[in-house]
C-alpha cells in the first residue's frame, strides 16, 4: 500500500486546492491511499515561541503525517506569483528543529499541483517551491505536471471538482506519483 499525504496550501473553506485534495482522495487507485491535510491551527513561525513553548501540536501533527507518508503532494495556490505565506510558514515550522530536517523530509518523494483562477494555473508557485524542496532534501517527481487553470469554471460553489477532464488528469497524476513514491 502506498500512502500519499496531500497538503492543501489554502485555508479557504471553498478552496479550489482543498477541492483538488478531496478529489485526489476519492480518485486513488487500488493499493494507494491519499490522505488530505490542511494547515489550520498552525501559528506564524516565531523562534521565541519555539524556544519557550516547543513545537505546537498542529505542527507536530503535520510532521508526523509527513514522516508516515510514502510521498507528499503539495497542493499549492499561487499568490502574487509565488508560494502562499501560510503554506511556506507551515513548512518552515515543520523543518524545526533543523536537526530533524533529514528525518522528516530527506529523500521523501514530493510532487506539486495546484489550481488558480488565472490562465497559467500555478506554474510560478510550483516553480517557487523547487528551491524549498531542494533545501529540505526531498526527491521531486518531474514526470507529471498538473496546473488547473480557470478553476472557477471547473469547481462548484463549495470548491468541489466537477470537471471530468480535470478529474481524469488528476487521477493519472496521482497514479504516476504513487508509482514513483512506492518504488
């Protein structure tokens, strides 16, 4: 069984990216599980808080989920041509203490997808992730690419993916990434 952790980088209730996560959970093939996770409850990183109180429970849960997964799917929005601050903040927290980076992220298969309102999907955000995953020592999967453009026409008002062609592309992407992560 290959276990994929799909992390939505959006906090919005009807987020298109959280909708991609939900769709991926339902499209996983036999022998593959996709478990979605959001970033709710993760505070802004503050080294003083880390020193005084340790790692917050929501961050520990994120780290444990990454550690347990065979692969991590970053489902990223694109804000101002880059990674959303809330998503980068969560990964920054998960990399603390620095002595655990290799244990949590080292060699972990990772893939990036995302949905946006614009015509270019999340290409710039996806590219913006590359130096981060390199620094963390993750193993990116480059055989597939999924950028969902003009998302408002592909999702319903609750953020659920309704477009059959996009569902097929997502299913193929998850299958390819699962094969990579499980190898």
